[in-house]
């Protein structure tokens, strides 16, 4: 597919319309596969955040909430379904923008757009179902009282999202927040904002009420931080680095503001000696090389049973050599560029440090020789790794997998849990009872058996330990944006009788 001659020039999407940032500043958009500047995005500041939050607050309470926050779920579902339909109509164009902005293969970007549409459709259905779940009764031990539950939108929410799946990660938050009746301010990463801005255009096309969704772009320090600390934002949902998540928690704590955090990972993949090696190798590659390894749940710590380690690594190298690394617009590309020069340098430093600490770069670790421009890194396999090494302990967020061997199931579990993170883990074995044992033993929010990285909108997503807390997707994703209210009434015609009535004399 040919690249467009010009990237659309968008402003900030605030109150249902476009406006230039308050200081008039814009940030360049660089195609990471070519290093060419292809456009720019607005650089919002605290003044723009103020306008966006004000628009969201107005939309939340407009006419007592009758048009959005307190409207029937079916009303909100209509808009979510309309957004999904537009995403499908524009799938090819949005995928192209995503590829130009982030460097991921066009096939991957197209799959992401299908998931975006499916996510909006899923939460449209949950919005419709929400009405039927209101006034759920609570069984009480006293017959003179009746009690029930109301689920209400939290309010104005700030959604801060990453660059690795720009529109999809935004949708994981936008769709359930809107389904719940919240209004939102979305702040995508400055490294990949184009498709999120296009979402603003789609919202305008389908007539989403003004201010329900506002989209601001810019630097985290200038736009994200003022959003996280704004006193009129009722909740922050963040996906990104653990360090930024810590700062958001500190900021939110000053106002006792709820947060949900999906942070980093260093997920293990345990492979036993009873497997089909080629099948397991492909899952190992998909678990760490898809999206150039820029996946928070990437199974980047490969634990191999010692009986198959050599054969497995031989096949892993052979498979890695066969991956097509190219301009992500080329047909059949399976490994594109990483997102930016800064990310490229960070990954290369991880590889260099691993080598200096005594690890072996079994394969990769450099720029592909046939690609002279762009931020490309070969799929990289690192062996002879100790548990004290940086490459074992820290998240790389690139196409880099480190390998250790184990002898026993207990040793494998101990190695798997040897991390501050707890987002995901995986086990591959033909012994399903063993897989079930390990799925219980791994300290993570997600466990995959005989696969790595499948993701379904119906299933909860989130981690433990320094990978954050809260769950996205499924019913749990909707619950992120709902507040539970207890309503209890006294039903008897008789006085309560705790106090003696005063004398009538």
C-alpha cells in the first residue's frame, strides 16, 4: 500500500471540535521506518488540559446528565456501535496511519484495527446490558429494610495511553469509560498519536455529544502531568512504564483519586521437554518478537528444560533467521522498526550491557545489514544469562529474548517468579496437569497454556506486583469506570422504636 502524500493536520479535539494548542506549538511526526518527518501533532499544555477537562465536566452534567451520564445504556451503545462501524470503514486507512506512525507491520496494524472495532462493539453490548443490572437487590437479615445497588459512572476520567498499540490501547479505556457513562480526556503518547486524533474525527462524524470524548496530544510533562493532577478529573487510567505509574499514584494520592495502572512486565515462558519443538519455537517467537517486542506482556524470559535446550535454541535461531524484516509497508513483513530513535538506542544499550556482563548474543543484536535507514533491530537471542543481569531483571521493550535452562518443575517456577513484575506468564507442555499446577504457581495476572500473547476482549487483562493493579477488558474493564451506590429504605409503617417518644403533655 502506498503512503499518502501528506498526513492530515489535526488540532486538539476538545468539546466536539478542533482547536490549535494554546501556545501554537506542534511536535514533528517521524516515520520510524524511514526516519523521515511526515507531519506534526499539537503540543498541548496545562491551559489546553483545562479546556478539555471543562468540556468533559460540562458534558457529564449537561441537563442533569440526561444526554449522556444518566442516559439509558442503549443511547450510549448507539454511539459506540457507530464508532465501530466507522473504524471498519476506515480500517485500511487507519492501519496505514498506524504503520507510518509506529513502524509496525501493516498486517499487524490491520489486525489492531479489527480489534478496535470489536472492542467498541463489545462495550456497546455491555452498555445496553447495564440498565438491566441496576437495582440489583441485596438480601438483608431484617425484613423491615430493603436494599439494592446502583452502578453509576465515576465522572470525568483521564486516560493516558502508550505508543505500542496506539489506537487499540486507547480503545481499551475509551470504550468502557463511555459505555459506563463517563466523559473522558484522552492523552495518547506523543510518539504515536495519529490514529487517536483520527478517532476524534470519527466522533465528530457520528455526532458524539460535544465534550464526551476530548483528545489532547503532547508531551507527558506538559499535558499528561496536568491531566493526572487536575482536581476535576475523578479517575486516572494509565498504561505505560512503572516509573511513570509511580508518579501518577503519588499525584493521585494527594486528592485520594482512584487510579488503575497497567505497567511494565518481564514475563516468563516455561518450555518442558515433552513438546513439539517447532510449535513451541513459534510461540516463543510470537511471544517476544511480535510488534518488535514492544509489548508489556512479552514473554521475554525463555526458560528451557535442559534436555531440549540445545535443540530448541538451534531451531529458534533458524526460525529467527527466516523472519522477514523490511519496510513495514512491504507485503509479508513480520518485523518492522521500533517506534523511535530513543527506543532504538535504549534497546541497543540493553544488548551491549548484556554482552559486557558476560551473556552471549546467540543471534541478532544489531541493525539488519540490508536496512540502512530506520530504527530496525534484528530479533535477538541472548544466552548464558544469570539472574543478577540487567537483561534478566529489566524490561527491554524490544525484540530481545533472554534464555535460561532448568531441571525441575520447582526450579522453573522459582525462576519464573524471580521478578518484580507480574503481568503475564506462559507454560508449554503436553502434560496438562503440570500446566494447571504452574498456572496456579506463577505470580501474574495472566497465564497462557501452550501459547503466548493471545488477547480477547472478553477476558480480564492486568497484572500484579510492579505491573500495576486493576483489570481492563471484559466486564472488569467496565467496572473500572463505575461507582457502586447502596440504596436502602425502611419499609415498615411502624416507628423504628429506638428512642422513646416525648410526652404529649
